[in-house]
C-alpha cells in the first residue's frame, strides 16, 4: 500500500501530526509513506526515515502564476498512491492528490477554500486540538482497513536518535527547565512580556537548573539577557541538536510556538503560556503538559495587531512559578 500524507506547513503544525503518522506506520509497516511538505520544513522528517519526503517549493507555490505548475510537479511524486490523508485542509493541499489521480482522498474535517469538495472521505468537523484532529484521521483510516486504535497520542520523538548537543547542562542536581521567550515574527503576538520572563527567572533561581532557549530572532537577547538574569543560554545549535538538549530537560516553558510542540513530541512535560491562542485547538494532548492563560473575555482571538495584549500582560509570573 502506498499512502500520501499531506501537511505543507508550518513547523509546529507538522510536529503535531507526527504522532498520527507514526501510528499509521505501526499499523501498516509494509506500506510506503510519502510525506508532502514544503521545502523549508522537509528537515522535520529526518528522524523518521520511513517518511519519504515529497517537497513542494514554497517560492513558486506563493506565486499565483507558478502555483498550479508547482502543484502538478509535486503531484507526480504521489501519483502511484492508493490513498491520501490530508492533514492540512487548504485548497493547495487538496489539489495535490486530485492532480495525482489518487482515488481515495481523506480529510481530517477542517477545511478552508472549499478543499473538502475535493476529498472523497471528509471527516465531520470537531472542535478539538490539532493533535486530536490528526489522530482522529489516522483512527478513521485505520478502521476503514479493520485496524482500530490509531487515535492514541504518544511522544514519537522520545526515543529516536538525535545528534549530540554537547555538554549543555550541569551535572544533574536540580530539575532542569528550559525557558523559551521567543516566537516567530508571524507569531510575535504570542510572546509573553520579557519583563515577566525576567521576573520568572528570579522567582525560580536556586530551585531549578535553568536555561534560556534563544533562536536566531532573539540574537539581541543573547547579548544581555543571560548576564542580566544569571541564567545561561543554550548555545547556538542546529534544530535537532536543540531537540536533543530539550529532551534532557525536565520541563519546557514556552508560548504557543514550535518549541512548545517540539517538547510535546519529545516527551518533555510542557507548560504553555497562552494569550490569544485557542486553548482547545492549539492545546496539548492529555498528559503532555499544561496550558496557563488568564481567560479574559476577548481571548482567544485572531487579532495579530492587538496593542493591549492584556491576555498575556495579566498572566502573572507567580502563577507560572506555582504551576512549575
């Protein structure tokens, strides 16, 4: 059996479908799995070599004049698949198996841009986490083949081989906690105020072995934040080296961003600091961690230009300390 698994982007969303993809692999070990992703995120498939990447190039995909030719080109990579499972639900993803002539086209119940009209087996919509959404599709497909039980969550990267990050922690004497103050530019509205992070570091001082995780967009923080707080930063690491360093931690504290969900699939208990993010849709699987939020009336929302950010301003560092 040849299966096409579709999730073009983004980083955190691809991480959230990996448990479902791994369950499908366990259920159908003889199957050949093609994972259709954008070129900028193909590296996320590296620890799972049974996933064969079919790469869609983002640059031509973003251009209305070249998008259809690019989709037709990528569709050639899945033309011999018997079924496709769409974990994205947008028109670009739905067109790929249609162009490839795949007869059985499944969808997870969340669709935009009339993508569901191109699916032969769309699931009904449910308001649930993206983890549950993906696992529900795996469960439904498995049952159609007489193999139930594919809807369970498990941290699929907990035991995979990862590159050595080097000596990034002191010898174990205290619980290890990684603090993630950053988020992508697109997700900047999700950042907890920096002054709260600094206060939290002071509240946790002495009880935990703390490390800042600072990415390329936090290079300015790297110049002064570790010295100002007395908390070292993890060194500049490649993505999978960083994952190995996170896996050595006891807890990761982060906003609703890619590293939070990386911690979840690594099996590290996560503490998510949520403002505008929907605590259901963007939430965590049972047993994987905890979401903290103020619950003010205007949250969740999709207003990326909000100037008040009251939902995060009022999330007190003392509450985070108590949750830890």
